[in-house]
């Protein structure tokens, strides 16, 4: 909640320079401003509901964690057309729907902690950073936090590189990000979902079961990635047209979606390996992989590829970086696993 309030204040106070940094110009600024304002005051609820879902799942209440997430998602889906089209709020309406969905999810998790929790409590007397709690919590979450933060940084760089080609490529990449999330986040969800299992088995010394969970999850990610990528390739143009009908943007979007899908079949291996590292107390290598994938490796590669191949090079940057990160994760995790 505290971090959410800080982010809300920063976004509202520094909205103009932040949007300019992300590539907004005179044609897109008002749309971006309307969306960002309503997301800003919803930041505490967005962050709190996300954190609460992980905490509830860690208690063993995976069904309740899923219900909370689905409440927010379904509310967002239902409210989007109402605020965007019926109430004519445009992009701001999408943000309002997102914020309301997260408020409802936060309310559900609050009810859970007050009425249904088995062990955990959100009472102030338990709010402590002693006994190494803060250090261990931050170490466990640092790779994911850095991954998320660097996604924003790389988005800034990517938008600045694309905006020189006009607003259409910027619009197209925004659509591709959303569409490609289905492939990436589906596998990320599988990897994150088994982290408690990995941690429990490592803690109990049951490495045979740890390996079984790891192997099964990687197979699931590979199958999911291959099937989802194949479907996306076959339906690439209809998928882009779900978002927009402008032929020029659609043309850019189809090309970019194909480029981003190249790493779709294997990206889940990276997420599983990173979660395995975190689960056995090796958070630093996972953090390094996050930094490489979304920052240190990706950003210089984008500039290099643009200098060599122009727009085509820019849109291939993420997939090339993903394959490098996957290979490195396999090497690092095997070395760690062999020493356990």
C-alpha cells in the first residue's frame, strides 16, 4: 500500500515528463494523459491486490487467490465497453475499468484476510521488518521487480526508436505487446504458480520431487508455447484487427507480432529456470537474467540492430535477447543444480 501511494503521487506530479519520456507526442498525448491519470490513483489497489494474491496462494488457498484475480479481470472485461463506448470515455474509460477491477479484487482479499484466513493476518502488530524478513522478502522478489521495472525502461527506448518512423509503428507495437502477453504471461504464470511447490520440496530436502515438478512444468511450458505460437501465427492478422482496423497499423502489427512470436515456444524455460534459482536461495543469477533480458542486453542490442537493419532490426531485438537469456538460464541453472 505504501509503495502504491508513492507511485500514485509520482505519476500524478510528474505525469507530463513521464509521458514525454515514453514517446507521447502532440497526436497521442491527450489519450495517454487520460489513461495515466486514472491508472495513477488506482496504483495502490493494483499493487496491493497483486501482492495479496501471492500471499493468499502462499497460505495454500490457491482457489481463493484465483477468485480474487478473476474478480478483477472479469470486472475489467465487463466495464471496458461500458466506460469506453457507452459512456464515451475513450482511453480514460479503459483505465477507469482497470482501476475499479483492482479495487474490487482488493476488497475481496481484504475480506479474506479478515474472515477466512487460516494463519496469516494483516494486523498492524505483525508489520515488522526485523529478523531479516525485509531482506529475505526483497531478495526473493527482486528478480521479478527488476524484470517489471526494466520492461518500462525498454518500452521507453523502443518507443523512442520507433517514433522516428511515425505514430503507426508505435501504435502497432503497443498492440503487439498486449497480444504477445498471452503467450508470455501464460508461461510466466505456470512458472510462478509452481514456485511454492519448488520451495516446499527444496526446504524439505525432497530433491527428487523438486526435479519432477521442474521437469513437468517445463514440458507444460513448451507445449503451451508451441501451441499458442502456432495459433498466433495462423491468426496473426485477425488478432491484430481485434484491436484496430487501420490497414497501415495492421500491416506493421502483423510483421511485429511474427517477430515477437519467434521466442514464444521457449520463453517459458527462462521463467522456470529463474523460479528454480529463486526457490533454492540463488536469487542473484535470476536477477542477472532479468536485467540482461530487459535492460543491459536488450537496450544496446536494439540500438545496434536499428543501425544495421533499421525498423526490422528493432522489432527482432526482443526475440534475439530472449534466446540468449534462455541459453544462459539453462547453463546457470544446471551449474547451480549440480552443486545442490
